[in-house]
C-alpha cells in the first residue's frame, strides 16, 4: 500500500465487480437520503483511464453497463412513483464542467465562463447555469447525452477519451405535500473528476499538456480544500468556493476511487485528493470504493 502509510476503505471491489453491485453498495441509499430532504455528493477520483467515467456514467442506455448516474435517475423516479400521491415533485438538473479553472455550461456551450455567487442564505450557486425540469429517467438520459457531447476530451497515450475537465451533474429535488404544505428539498451532486496524469506517460504536448498541468494543479488544490475541512479551517482560494460547498453541504458523501490494474504503471504515484502532504500509494489492483457517511463534512483520516 506504499511505504509508511496504510489506508482504510469501507469496501474494496475486484475488477469483475458489476455496475449494479457498485451502485447498490455506493449509491442506492443516497437516493433515499436526498428524497428525505438531505443533500448528497458522490465523486469519482482516480488516475486517467482507470474507469471513473465508466463508473459514474457507463453505457447510458445499456441496463447492464449503465453507471451510477443513470441508475440514480431510474431509482429516483421508481421511488417517487411508489410514494404518497399527495406529494408533488419538481425535479430539475444542471450539468457543467470546470475546465482550465473556468465553469462551462454543458447544456449551453455559449456560456463558457460562469461565476459562483451566493444566495441570501450564503449558499454558493453557479449563476446563469442552465436548469432543465425532468419528469422521467429518459429525460435525464437526454440531458446527460447532450452534456457528454459538449465535454472537453482529448486523446493521450494512456486514454483515447481522456476527460480534460471536472464535470458536475446536479439533481435538485423539491417536494411538497398538497394537504399539509410541508416542503422538502434535497440536492445531489454527482462529480466526475478529471484523471490525474503523469505527463511523461501521456505523451501530452501543446494545449493537451497545458490541460494536464491544470488538471494536476486543480486536484492538488482540491486536496488542500479537503485537508482544510478535515482540520476545521476554511479554504482560502476563492476559485474553490463551489468545490468547498459541495463537500460541506452534504449530509451523505460517497467517494469512488478507481485505480488501474495494469502492470505497466507500478511506479506511478497518483495524487490523493484527501491530503496535500504527499502522493498516495503508487499502484493498487482493481477498483476501490470508499463510502463516507457522516454529518460533519470531514474527510476520512489517512492513517500514518
């Protein structure tokens, strides 16, 4: 596991794990939490080409290969259809990416430099980001398809479809009981982080090299935010306000960590977003899942 450090995981999945097994362990409960009025976050982190986007999205229209996001969409509506008919639901989704430190709307590509503002309750939000009301899983899939087509990707030596941005798919669920007028609101942030890269392995050059440097820099900055939260101190970088909010606003958080099983990269250390003190173990077999369920916005501790 790396010299001098050991890591605690709630669950370790082998490479033959199915998408359904990952979903049932990692994400199924979070749907109930969000429908209960809590905020939730699931984010995927790992080296480039290790399976983050496959885990989060998969093949959207394949019932066996679909990932966490489309399964969540189906699960949400299955729960709603089985709930009290006196409950009225309004569900809207947003899809945006953080590319080269700029927030870009994936549902309206003309919006390329959106800004983060705070509402009257000092809750950060992306001003001007497109919001789509959805009333079925198919409508959610259509939004994801549109956003995927607009996301920044590039070809590298390690990945033919390397994501060059952090993508965030936001599901906002509001419900009201028509008789009692009781209202609940829950938000679910589904985050696919760009893959960390060792530039010498990717063969990146020019603009792709600049992207790789920015990706690694942003992942390191995210690590600083998580470390600051674990220590109870606020992060000071204004550009990370949104990431900090996503991490702290959620009562339920799950992190999916994907690592390559390829033997060609045993010496490549992958930057760990949990800590800025140094690299994580350089090489691990299979897919790793760490579920974090606490109500204090703190990261799980690294055991030295």
